[in-house]
């Protein structure tokens, strides 16, 4: 029973706080591809500096991300609706990397940090996280990709050339 209540509160808290809190326009925003070390750097920077932090924005996960990227939902509308996530001193969300131009307009006084990692190591880390091999022409049905990660292989979403899954990750 306690676990159920905690889970409900965890979902409701951001919604309630988003009604009260406003977007901080001078945050430090950490961007980069998934598995580049953005989470570790965010935790170190915020914890060492005594700053508040947002590490990942679950409300931006699929299918909302696809709607924001396609313009069905404006990033500005999304940010205002989820102001709790954007009210922190340090904000980290890898998917926002691809929305940098829009994000910069919403957070005009923000400092942006772009984390990069050797692409080969980055791709290997993603494949390891998803338990995928790196030597196939394509992934067949025996490889189930976690739904939260499926969109990183969507060439149409990212407007990148079609290719196998390794080429898609390399283009991203």
C-alpha cells in the first residue's frame, strides 16, 4: 500500500509543482547524446555547487517527444506545462539536444554545456545498455528494444538517412 501511494505521489508532485513554479531562464542546461556522461556530470556539478537539478524529463519520453519534434506540440508549450522540470538550476535531458535552437529562445540567459564522447564508445555504450550486438545488418524480432529507447533508431524522426541501426546511431 505504501509503495502504491509513493508511486502516485511521484506522478502527481511534478504536476502540482508545475502549477506553482516558473521556468528558470538562467539555468545551466546540459545536452548531449544518450550515454555520453550527461547524468554523471549533472549530478557532480549540481551536488558540488549546491544547486537544484532535473535529471531527465519523463514527460518528454515517447510519444510526447515525437510530437514536440514534429511541431504538433510546441517546445514552449511543453516547457510551460512542465515548469517544475525547468525551474531548476541545472537541467539535463538528452532529447533536448536536438531542440537546441528552440530551447535557447525559451532560456535566453541559460548556459549550455554540450557533452560529447567518442562516437564509437557512445554507440557501444548504447548497444550495451540495450543488450544489442553491434555486428548485424539489421535487428530482427528476437531483439526487443526498450520502448523508451525505440525513437533513437527512428530515421524519419531525426531526419537522417536510412541505414542499419549502427549507421542510424552514428548519424545521430
